[in-house]
């Protein structure tokens, strides 16, 4: 049985946590570009997003991983109607520190 999908999930999830860490505690909206999966920046003109099929596939993959991180309590979705609404929870900060000790959690979460 192949575990490539788990390795990919781990990579995308780690990138999301690191992206949110770089913006912590300010709410943020991760994109395939901001987590380093692509250099493509969609064109938002006429209230419409124009992006490649590859970008759309990466965005779908990111949303799936992010949804799981939210449901499991690693990321908080403040559900703002406008603007970024995702932040790391204390569990997300602790998990990221276990994944990569370079990303130190604030003292208050220990």
C-alpha cells in the first residue's frame, strides 16, 4: 500500500502551519503561493479569479489539509466574513515545534 498521499499531506500541512506561524497571532489566509507550492499569483480582475488548472488543484489540496487542521484543533477559523481568519491554536504551535524545533512556540503555550 502506497503512503504517498500521507507524505504529501504532511508536507502541505507543515507548510500551512509554518505560513500561519510567520503571521502569528495575526489572522492569515494561506494560499498555494504563500505556502510555497507555486510562484503563480492568480489574477483577480472583474471580481473573478483567473488561475491555471495546476493552481486550482493545489488550492483544493491546501483547503483539504486546512479543513483537517481546523477540525482537529491545530488551526482556529474565526470565520470572518471579510479578510483572513485563520490562526494557529496552542496545539498547532506545539505540533509545529515538534515538527521543526526552529519554530518556537510562545512561552505562554508551554
